[in-house]
C-alpha cells in the first residue's frame, strides 16, 4: 500500500494541524456593579487559568454605565487590572453617570453600543454573564448582551455560543420595587440564556451573615461563581484523561428545565465520597435536582488519583438522579493536587415545578449548589 503523501486529502502535515485547533473561546462578562465585582473578585483571588487568559482562550470583561464605578472595579491596590477589559456603554446617553436603577435605561445604553458588544462576543463559544438582578445597568443590559450574542456564530460551526447567566436575587429589605425589577429581568434573560444560575442574596446572608460585608460576598463569589467558572473553564481549556469538550457541554446544557451545579472537595482516604457529599451539603437556591435529564461530571485529582476513585465519583453522583439520565463524564489530572479530589457536577433538565421560582422557571432557570 502506498504511504500517505503530502497533498493527499487524507493526510495532515504538521502545519495543517493549526486548522484543527478547536480550543474553546470563553468570555466572562460582568455587567453593572455586582457583575463587575464578581469578575474582579474572581480574577484577584487567582481562580482562573492564567495561561488560558494569556493565550486568549479566556477573556474577562467589565461593562457598566457608571464610569467612576467601572474604573474602581477594574483596579486593585490602585493599579489597573490589565487582564480585565472594560467597556463604558451608553456614554452618549448617560454620559458615564449610571442608570439610577432604571432598567429601561440600562437596556437602552446596551442597545446604543450593540456594535461594540457584537464585536466582543463574535467568535466566542461560551459566555458566562454575571450581574445582579434588580438594579438598572445589570438587569437592563444583560438580556441585550445575551440577545446580541445569540445572533452571532461561535467557532464551532454555524451555531451561537452557549450562554450561562449568573445572577443574584436581591435582599428582601431592598424593597418590592427592586424585587419586581428582578422578576422582570429574570423573565427577559431566560429568553436568551441556555442556563441561568440564580443565587439568592438571602441565602448568602444565611450562610455568611456573620462575616464583614465585603468578605461575605467574596466568600460567596469564591464558592459559587469562582469555583463554578474555574471548573468549567479548566474543563474546556485543559486536556483531560477522559475528556469533556465543548460539544459535551453544549448537549448537556440544552436539556431545558432547570440546572443545578455542584462543586465539592474531598481529602484523605474517603476523599471521593467526601467531595460528592460536600457538593450537596448547602444550597444557595431551593430546587429539586432528582429529576435531572442530563448530568455532566468532571473529576479533578492529582497523579495519585486511581481509576477506581474516578469511576466511583461518577457512580455516587449518578445515584442522585433517575436511571435514564444522559451522563457525560470527564477526568482531569492536575499535578498541583495531592491526596485531593474535586468534583464538579452539572445537573440539567431538572423539573422546575419544585422550584421556589417555579412560575418563572419553565425554561432555563438554574440553581447552584456550592461547596461550603
């Protein structure tokens, strides 16, 4: 048989392999004050893969209508954080003065800069959109950003990017008007998101109420947003022993209904069981995940992790759902881990009727279970 030669359509030269470099492009976008805070805290605490940021696989963006707030929330120790890109929207409308809680103005400002927003999201494969429900800029601009993103195409064929929205629900003491704004914003963002992760500020108060204000929100970001984003981005940007790729995540994330994200850590002899139990110990939003239609599991361990431990993590998580669940399983080795296992589990297609927000959750409302 004649060997493959250069020019044979079945043969790939080394230079041709660049055409098959399908590394995902991920954008983490925080809009409004709460979203800007989350992006900054996630970066400052070192919870993202710096190599992926350096190569452009992961991009960080802060978007706001308030120029002074945007400047403050993209600085650390009075120094500009260069890895966080920033965009002031609606400067010809509000002139950098914010929206004063008016969600219509937030939406208008985003519409005014839709071309610039489109340039950011074009060619992106996964967007994590973080913001607070109830305010003007975040609540108003987030659905516009998500809608624009859904009308562009990702690197993976003729399809829009996956959009995961992470939003906080206001405290009860913030009043009925802000709660009504939050409910309206939630209804709008569901139209353009594949998954919406809802975090109830009252649950943050319940679990972190004794801490100083900034430390409480930082702890919530660390456990909820940071760990979730780190797990998801590491899964996509690092080659796993048993791999979960963009297509896997796309399939699991589009099961409809609600989704639940579990993040757990275990150490010692029973580290796998401990990690699974840890991921379901506390919730920041009330939902029943037993009826999930899909489950994506990523097990992260060091060189000392055995195959039995990796398999048992999948088995233990599988016990939490129905027998016919669609399971995707991945294993990643991190040489920085020693006698430790992290388990990141995403349950999708959960029956929304058991949710506190069942009336709002008929399509994509999502809850998250962090490790505390």
